[in-house]
């Protein structure tokens, strides 16, 4: 049981490039989330999903898109990366009735 | 909208001494409260939660938290700190709206340094 996994672990992009971060969970959780963590700002929710085929905006959605085509996967896309998107990105999942979220190990993204 | 405050950026404590990490919250209705720990270069790990019931909640690694409704606080405690408890600690509150997908609002985090 791997829990929540994220791919890749590290990435460096040039301004304007695009990329997709992959999150996978093997716990059959209904809900999934993408956060970014920046120094002094805690965790901020980017987008989330309450089920396969559904997504919703969080606190800081601009510049990001997401898709959840399969229950176990949640993809975060950056269409045109900007230096302001340099951050550590965390994916999480939870059961509908469990409330607590389980986090992946994170992806460190640097945009130059 | 709900909010969480962690008033201390850093807490320093000697190994073997009691550890307290403070958290206060603001939420409409009954709060669902959580504590998470983050070790360097790792994701957040769930420690404990308060949903209902006893005000003293016990969690992983010997941690516990006390829910105080009148003071809107949910402080994390450990009777005897270990050097290995040095980490970043986050308090969080769940969005109570039914359509919110168990969204959490996190505090800014408190860094705990336990010195030998």
C-alpha cells in the first residue's frame, strides 16, 4: 500500500514552459487535493476534486488546471509556467467520511 | 469563512520537557480540527483530530491535543519532548459546508526545535 505518490519529485522549468504533475493514490479515496507550500504562507489549496470527472477551484487556482479522469489519479497542469509558481506542491486525498487528508511526499518545482 | 492562527513561528524546548504548540480557530458551527506534522523534505503526516466527544484527543507519537470551545483553542501537547519531535507542525480546520469536499484551512505552521 503506497498511499499517495507524486511524480516527479523535482523539476526545473523555464518561464513559459508547460508541465503536468501526477498524483496517484491507492486507498480508494473519493476526494483529492492539490496544495502549494511557500515559506511563511503555510499550505494553500489550488484545486480539489470530490470524485472522478469533477474538479473545483481552491484558494489559489490561477495559472493551474487539473483533471481527474480516473478515481486514483489527479493531475495538475501548468500551461505557461511563471517564476511565481516556484513552490513545493503537495497532493492529498481523503475518504468522504474520514475527514483527515493523507499527503504525498511533494514535488519541488523551480521556474527560472 | 473559517480561519486558523498559530501565534508562534517557533517553539524551543529542551528534550524531556513538556511541549505545547498553540492553535486558535474561528469557524461557524462545530469545528472539526486537525494537527499535522511535517519533517524536513517530507509531506504532512496526520497526528490527530477532534470531531466530537472528549475534549482531550490522543494521537500518534505520544501527542495529544486539548479542545477548548470557550477559548476557541486546540493546543497540541506532548508531556516529554524528544529531539526527533523537531519538525514543522500545522493546525487545520475543516470547512463545514457539505459541498466543500472536506477542504481544510491550515494555519501558518509552528517550527518546533527540541534541543538535547
